[in-house]
């Protein structure tokens, strides 16, 4: 049944549900209070009380961005510092032209907005500084071009407080610039998980087609899309977990066993890795073919045959790799895709609730599980596909 157009329009006026937990509200409030207090007190102490109080309002608006929406492009250090100082300079310049007050305010706002866009330092509270400087007043008129100094000092204090407080509270600031991910093979190819997803050029074209300003950094947007893809894949694969696809009849080895025993097990069962477990079946390491060959080649005797024989009776504990990347039995299969493809791992030991080795998931196990899931989707009736 179609809804009333008026009701749909009114629903657009309602706020969206907040995705930030209440502890983030408290963190932003405390950090903002500290930043505004420091910036305002510095301006009052070193410059003038009336000037400090006039700048408190735009400083408070900047603090909302610095602590509540730290991932926004307008909340990064360059827009805050450069935007505020640039706005103050433009406002003072317009004030010297002697135009009517309303004309000065509008002109200062427009010039500031265009200039910040051109210099990639868009910061909304800066427009308030520009308008305030253009409208003047006794305090601002007395300062003249020296107004740039308190604006600079206050902006630097805001950014410095945000850098210290946000990172101490676990919120990364400023946002890190994403560098091209290097795969485990150190080649120019994208990682396997990124070859069929959203490429950089796709995201650039989408942003260009969108046309308007997007209040999130490009790297965060790409990460958000990747997470959405992962959750969509998890939903399509249902409750498929590591326990459903792992190999259970394992061949393990003791850390005290000789390397010759490891070679025998790997050759007899056509394996590439052996979990190394103690007497209680707790995982203490993993022994791979790479470990065996690497240590054999680095031994002291001169030729390879002598190196190989010298290492055959060494204990496994000397050659095994540790710590070992493991997963739990209830780990979703979607989480295994990145580990076994992008990170170059060939197998993952699976631990039960008591920390004992319950199985192992190899790349072959994962490929078989994904293939079965693809076949199920292929033979699913169209009506059920639409419903899912």
C-alpha cells in the first residue's frame, strides 16, 4: 500500500538513528570541554578578555567536529588551522573596505567559503570567524591584523588537544592516509580479496558522479563499503562456521619429536603443515615445509646434503613457527576468506573453547565451502533469492 507523500516528506525531517554508542558521546563532550576551555583561556590571558569571549563560540563549533566527528574531512588539522586563519584574514580585509554591515557579512562568508574549497581547507566554523571579523566591533578593530595571532593560537590548541585526547581514548586522529596494501608475495597485484570488489577507480568515478560534498574521508568510505560487502556475504552464507568446514582427523607432532618424524608425516599424508601440540593438545607452534627447507638451507655444513642430514634429528621446537594465527570453532567462514587469501596463510588451526586443537582449515577447505555455497545459491528458486 503506497504511503502518503506528505508523511514520507515529514519522515525526512526526522533525525537518523545515531550509530555512536553513549560512551562516544561522553568522550566527545569531555574532550570538547577541555579544548574550548584551553583555547578561550589562552586568548583571554595573552590577548584580551572581550576578544577571547568572541572567539569562544567558533572554537566551540570547531570542537564539535574535532571530537564528535573525527573522521570528517572538515575536522582534520589542516582545515581547522588554515580555515580559521584564512577566514580571519578575509574578514579583516572586507572590514577595511567600509561596506554596509550586511554586505560585509555576506561578502566575507562567500569569499571564505570559495577560498576554503579551493585550498582544500573547508571548515564550517571558520565562516563564523570571517563574519565576526567583517562586522568588526571595538575589540576587533583594536586588534587589526593582530587578530590572526589569537585565532592561530586558539586553533593550534584545539588541534593539539584533539590529537592528545582522541588518541588516548582510542579514537584515531587525524585519520590515517591509506597506502596501497602490499600482498604477502610483494608483487604489484592487488590482494585476492580486492580484485573483484570495488576498485579505487570505481570509487573515484562514483564520487565524481555524486557531485556534492561527502562528509567522510575517501579511505573511510572505502573501508565502510568493504565492511558492507563482508556483512552481505556473511548474511548470504548463513551460519556457516569454521567448525563446519575444518578437517578434524589431524596429524600433529610433539615439540620434542625429531625433524625426521615431521618429514615422514608430511610425506606420508601429503601435507604442507603440522600443528605442534603439547601433552594436553594445546597448540604451541606450527611446522611448515618452508620452516624445514629454510632451516636446512641455513645450517652450518657446506653442501645442501650435509645441511639436510644435520637438521633431520633436530627437535621440532627449534624449527617451528610461533606464535600461530588461529581461529575459534565458531569463527564465520567470511572471516577466514581474508586470512587465507589476502594474508597469504595456507592453513589455520582451529581451537575449541578450552584452547585445544579441534581441527584445521586449509585453503582447499575454504574453496570447497565457497563452491558449495555458490551451488546452493545457483539452484535456489528465484522467489527465495528475492526474499533473501
